[in-house]
C-alpha cells in the first residue's frame, strides 16, 4: 500500500460521506497518520490493521445496487434458472452465473414500487 493509494481512499470516503459514519476515531487516525508518514507500508502489523479499515470503507462505499446484486439478484437468478431448466430450457442453467442478469434483477427490485407497504 502506498501513500497515494491511502490518500485516494481517504478522499473518496470524504466525498461520499462515509468517513465519519463508518470509521471510529482510532481507525480514522491510523489511516490518516499512515497516509502522512509512510511512503509504502512495510510493517505487517500496520498492514493488517489497514486492510481491516479499508475493508470497512469498501463495504461502506458500495452502492445499494451492488449490495442487492450480490444478495437478492444472485439468489433470484438461481431460482429462476432452476425453474427454467425444470421447464425444459437447458440454456437457462447459465443464468445464475450471468452477472448482467443478476444486476438486472437487482435493479428491478430496487426500483419496484412499494404499494401499501409490501
């Protein structure tokens, strides 16, 4: 990990508004200090802590559609694929691994109007 990488991640977290909401004070301090002091992270202990912090930021920076794609879209594509194969469409076995189809299903769910709270 380099200084420029840590500064880019820090700046992106600021711009997206997740810097304060996803990290506590100690984590923010570690990341900021590491970005100022070191050119390249060589310490294994610091590297492990930075990876944990960066994982939290990665999760916080993910959009809702990406989260829905990984969860709902993938599961829904598996179910639809199984039903279509049962009905005789052998080509449908690839639907479950098609990222575009999973994303399509997630976007449909994301923008589905909720009528009467359903």
